[in-house]
């Protein structure tokens, strides 16, 4: 069974002062898809929005050319408009 919200968030350090947050999905062959680099000061807000399923809204499960499944999502937050997008979503 596929969760329609990510089960966790993978955090990787990017360049100085930034980290990359990626949603992790359960029930698919490729659980980590996409991600966004954010300033370290925004990590908690963005992580909450991802875990609540609003930053990367679930659309469907797809299959790649090798037969592996992955989650296709929308993207409700963008780097340049990050603060405004989070406020609009209630974060």
C-alpha cells in the first residue's frame, strides 16, 4: 500500500548554510524522489510541510523504463518564493 504522505524526510547538507530536503515514500521501489535546497533557518518549516503532504502533494505512482515504481508529486513550494509559499500553505 502506498502512503499519500511521505513517511520521512531525507536531509543532506548542500553548500554552506543550506540543506537539501527530500520526501521519502513507503511502498515504492524508488522511495526518495525530488527535493529542495533550503537555508538552514527554514528546515523545520519546510520539513513539516513535506511531512504533512502539502509541499509535495501526491499525484500518482508511476513506473520507470526499468519497471521500478516511484511517486509522482506536485510541487507547492519553490526556492525563490519559499517564504511566501510556506505562508500561503499555513507554515
